[in-house]
C-alpha cells in the first residue's frame, strides 16, 4: 500500500515511510550516523532550526525533544557524538499536535542489541539500478526484514523514479 505522502518529494523520513496499510505501520531499526542542527524549511517555506539525524538506512530524520530524550535514556548519554553507530528502533504513534491528532515518528523506549550491521552495499546498488518495477519487487521480496530496513530509502527512491518513467 502507498501512503499519499510517499508521492511527495520529501527530503526527510516521516511516519508515512513506515506505512503498510490502513493505519498499520511497521517498526524499523536504524543506525545513527550523525546528529546535528540544521535549518529546515517548513510548509510555509520559512526555515527553522531542527535536530536532524542521518542514518544508514533512511533519509534524514528530524528528531523532536521527545525522541532526543528517549535516545539519551536508551544510550545513557546526552552527547550526540556518542550516538554515532548506535541503533534505535523507531515506529509511529498517534499524537496531539497543533489542535489535531496526527501520526508521528517515535523512538521506541527499548534497547536494541548493538550487533554489527550486515553490509547491503551490493543489494543497494542492484536496487538503484533496477531497470523496472518487476525487478525492483523481486529484489525487495528477496530481503529479510533487516535487509528491507537497510534498503528502504533506496527502494522508495527507485520506485518513485520508475513510476515517473
């Protein structure tokens, strides 16, 4: 199933990227690479400073204070430099925001075993070069859940490219 927000050219990873079907969202484990302050354009085009995490598995993720506090608790440190290489699980929760109830990314308050990540470089390259949707689907279905997590952003990008051809 495709969430309508997946059709937009979003620069940042959002709850819609975890959408499976009819209010069902999967959870994934991401490996933090960097965390930094960045000026991010809002819907109105005005930029505001946000905390942005880059991960091995997804597009950049905007971290709110709730998610930063959860990561601090899980990893035992507020020092963002020590977050690099650490894995956290993210999912989607319903939250009240701006007078409405909406879906939001949430870092799960559960430790992830910090095992070395498998190298999916060859698979990512194959997905990037998939000549058609059928090949892309075959590559995707051949991955286990860890592989799908690692290749999600690349798969979504290639699917979008192939759908516009």
